[in-house]
């Protein structure tokens, strides 16, 4: 939720953060993608990331699509462990870590969308985005890197 312009915050363990960045570098020059699992009891917390296959083979360098069957399996396992899908991550090869219009059109409310900008396969910058209502734009969400937890 947003109160008087404050950013929401998503808490990500350093281990998970590093896994996401590693995946983005490995996939370069294509977009990587994955699912973020955690809970929102109190603070929004990510506990794990799950790599997903980018099934968009025609535009893999600037579009990602995760197979809904893969999302369904991850969701079932997460729920069996008392967790939820909290969002998704993907990379932007040689483009900013801001959502594209395609990202916004495909996005769903209440999820965190972590975007990793990978420049020339090595340099990275990372931001998280979310929106709460269907018609509103993405708003940047603070990422708090945490110890295991």
C-alpha cells in the first residue's frame, strides 16, 4: 500500500538477489524471467526465486512470456508451503530497468516486478515496480536487501 507518496518496500534476501542478477547475466543478450515466492504477512518478503523459461522465442531479446503451466506449478508448490507468488522478475538487455509499455500492459496489480538492466552482459542495475489498481501506472518500489530470512 502507498501512504502519502511513500514507496512500498519489497524485502529480498541477498542470496535471492544474487541469483536473479546471475540469471540475467547468463541469459544476456536475451531476457530472462522468473517467479518470486514469499509472503506479505506484515512486510512484503521474498523467500525464493524460481527461474522460468522465456517461451517467447521470436522476441527473446526484448519480450518475455512465462508458460502459465509453469506459473501454476510454482503456485501450487508455494501454497503447499504456506507461501504465495509475490511477483516476477525479468531482465532488460541493454535497456533501462524501467517497465516498458509491454510490461505495463501485461502486468497484474499487487505483484512486485523486479527488472534487471544488463549492459553489455556484465553491468547491472535493478529496480522493482508495482501498481495496485488496474488503470494506474507502475510506481517504483524500494528493494531492501536482507540477510537470509
